[in-house]
């Protein structure tokens, strides 16, 4: 094999490896985004539970619940 042929083979292999690395990086990024979305939804669910508990506590104490918080919980529970 000549030096030029060896260089071309090496470049083809390297290009293939770089393409594989880029593909894997895109997959990792997509998985990371999915994980962040799952965590965001979990935090939103926890927040909704906390707000709902607060509203129930206010109501149990005879206070009128904040209408903005009531709308927030209703909106989140519809989704």
C-alpha cells in the first residue's frame, strides 16, 4: 500500500468514527433533553401538590383560597 492509499484509508476510518461520535452525541443530547423534561414534569407535579395542599389548608382554616392559585391548579390538572 502506498502512503497516499494508507492516508486515504486512515481518513475514511477517522471520518467514520467522527460521524459515529456525532451521532452518539446527538442521541445523548436527545436523551438528556428527555430526562430534563421528565424532571420538569415531576417538579411541576410536586409543585401542584404543594399548592393544592396550601389551598386545602387555607380552606380548612376558613380563608378564601387565592383565585389565581385555584386557576393554576385547575389548569395543571386539566393537562
